């Protein structure tokens, strides 16, 4: 036995351990990694299990959207905004349309405002469902994934019935929306909202008291309120730190000032609080949709501004002037736009989505800058990760809810 | 506070720096000289009545052909306390597109400034880590400048692409991902 011990050097291990020099190890994570939610690459310098430095590298999905939009007229840009945050295409469309409407000085009819608010909140639920599904999957709760996709399917079928597309919808138009909603569709959505609060309780029953979930999320990735403001974080991430900053409340657009809803906030600013904030947002979005369906007025769905907006199809077929407008808009696009610049922020599911448009008076934007929430949130990732464990990187990435299509543009 | 009042206050405090105040659709932009940008931002951030605590956005704009100042760096500021917004635009000449960084006032400016450098070649003096961010590190030119071509000359490709192609050929030799699969 002693021989064997000597051979294996077992007794010497503890004394040897003190002599072994430790050094920092650099490991690469991504860009092809299932838990980075897209092509995000992190270079982690670790000391044992602890992260000393975390450097994110982005740009693997850069397609030059901002450059590209300078070559297109205002109407052609809408499908490109779909491909920013492709999980919540509707919110991007609406953000862009509101920016252009403010630039043109177009007033959107009330019914269209209501429809936009409904679909924007549907998108928020869709986006948060995907976030919850993947975030829970990353941390190890598989069942939630299947549950969430069940509800996503129902909402996506409703979107498909509305505009023919499930993901890249391009449904809003400058001045309104493409197609009116019918009573049957609204009934279908109302039935969903009746059922959905029970579903939220099911998700919570699965993970809210789960000890693994709590241990993995509580006290992880803490960011203080002052830092959250200073870093320009927005959406559920800043609200998780206790700042009730919501663009829908601070600078209302659509009909958010006509319905009753609350801004949920957290206290500690950790992964768990950000999870709680999003779970509450499910309920608020659900309630907003219900109120909008109850209140939706009848009326037109497109504004009347023939220089920028396509006229109704039936007048095109009977009226010469409308036919000319239609022809010019389709073949050449809008010819003029007011000269000026405008920054419009909207609350996308991920956070503050801003469009800064510089117009030089032609039908194309001189400069279109997109302020993506994911880009800002990833820049805060080193702050969240440094000093924590390697396994917590996954929880942190999940909790800031990023989409690389929007970050890289 | 009304944005025009903020602009007035800024003009009073920095009479030499403010060049122009413009209003469009209720939004106010203040055009300034670039030299004292840090002081101006510090003032907007710290002054209790103004308190622009939140940097919504920072980006560049290229006005090719404009006399004197070709570039602009645009700061979209917002106050979470007072809920008002203002836009500050700093003018940069073509031969020296550089400006002081504001990362020590808003940490969130870090990546925005890197992106502006990446896309416009505007140098932010004192930035802790000014590297390209969205484009590869060996990329030539600054794509969002107006004189950057949208399509390259015939047959032009990014030089890093050679490497990617070689890798692919290597893979094909070993029949990984190639047309023929090993039987």
C-alpha cells in the first residue's frame, strides 16, 4: 500500500498543491455557441472559476443597414427594420414609422393607433416568451421552453392571420397600418388574453420556487441604479435596477396614455429581478391588449397625406389624381420631405429603440441612425460578468435579452 | 424645463461655444464648437436644473461638401429626473476629425464612440479603448462616410476572405462539409 501511495504520490498532493503556480487562462466563447443567443463572441480571462476580464466582440452579423437605408426611400426602409430585432419585428416597424411620421408631420388616425398598440404589446409578449424559453433552457429548465412555445404559436398564428407573416411582419405603414383588423380576429385575441394569465402562473409554478433557478439567478449580475443610468441601459434591464424608466410612460406614443397600466420595477438589479420585471410585463401587456380591444374605435386606418402615403385602392381605380399619386409613390417613392432632424425613441421589448433621422429635403433619409438597445446592453456585459463565475455568464447573457441582428445592424 | 430654455442657459454659460440653436418639431438642437465639449457635457450632466443623466444616443453624421466643417458628432441627451430632451451637435473639420471623449461622464458612450470611429473615422481623444467594433480590425476605409462607395469595383473582395476560402478548401480536402461525403 505504501508502495502504491509512493508511486501515485498521493500523500504529497496537498503539499504539492501549495507549490503549483496558478495562472490566468484565456478562453474563447462563441461566436458559434448556443447560449450566446446569436453570434456574440466573448473572450474570458479566468482565474480558476472566477472571471477576471470579459471582452465582448460584436459585428459578426453586421450588414450595413444604416448605409443601406441612405440609398432607399422612406417607404422602402420598413422591411429592413424587420431584420434588426427579428424577434420583435413589429416594434421596430412601429418605432421607425413613428419617427418618419413625426418628421413628415403626419397625424395617425385613432383606430390605427389602437391597432398599433395591440400588435406592439403582442410582440412584447412574443419576445418575452422567447426570452423566458431560452433563458430557462440555458439555466437548465427544459420544460418552460416547451410551455412558452405553445403560447408563442397561438400568437404567431394570430399575426399570420393579420398580415400573412409570422416573423418579419412589415405590417405598420407610414401613416397607419396595412390592413384593418376584423371582429373575429379581435375575438380570437381576446380569448387568448383570457387564457394567458393562467399560463403565466404555470411558468411561475415551474421556476419561481425552483431552488436551482433561485440559486442561479439571485444575487448574480448585479447592476446598481446609478450605473444603469450612466451606462444608458433601458427596458427591463434598467427597471430591474429599480429605475422606472419606460419610454411608454415618459414620452407616451400610441395610446399608452389612454389605458391603465403600471411600470414594474425590481430592487436589487440582479438576474432574478430582471426576470421578475419581465414576468410582470407579461401581465401588463396582457391588460393593455384587453383594454385596447374593449376601447378600439371605428374609423380610418391610414392618414390622409397623398404625398407620402398610398391612397386607398378603390379611389385609385376611379380617380385620376389618386392614380398619379399611387403611380409616383410606387415607382419613385416620396419626392420631398421636410428638412430637419428628429430623434424618436420607442419602447421595444428589449429597451429603448431610437431612430435618429436627418432629412435633407429629398425622398431619402440623409442619415438614419438606429439606436439599438442590445448594443448598449452588451457593452454592459463586462460589468455584469467580471468577478462572477463562468457559469453565471450564461445567466447574465440571458438576463439582458439580446438579439445580435439589432446589435450589429 | 422647455428645451429652448435649456439652450438659452447653455448659451449664457458658454457664449463663445454655442454657434446655433434650431428647433424642429419641438426638438431643439444646439450646435457647438468641439473644443470644450467635455465642459459643456459636464455642465449639462451636473447642473441640477438640467441634469442630463441619460445619454440616449451618440452618433456621427457626414456632411460631405459642406464648407468648413464636414463632420458632426450628435449627442441625444435625456433627463430621467426632469423628463426633458436636448440634442447637442459638435462640428468637426475634415482635416482634423477628432474630439474629446465623454466616456468619463457617461460610461454608455464607450461603445457608441467606438462605433462612430469605426464608421466615420472620427477620433475620440482620451477614449480608453478606441478600436473598430462592428467591422474587422483590418478593414480599410470608413463605410458611413458619404464618399465611401456602396458597391466596390468589379471582383473586389475583403482581403480576409482569402483566408476564409483557404479554410474552406482545407475542409474540402478532408471532405468535411464538401459535396462528397465519405462513405
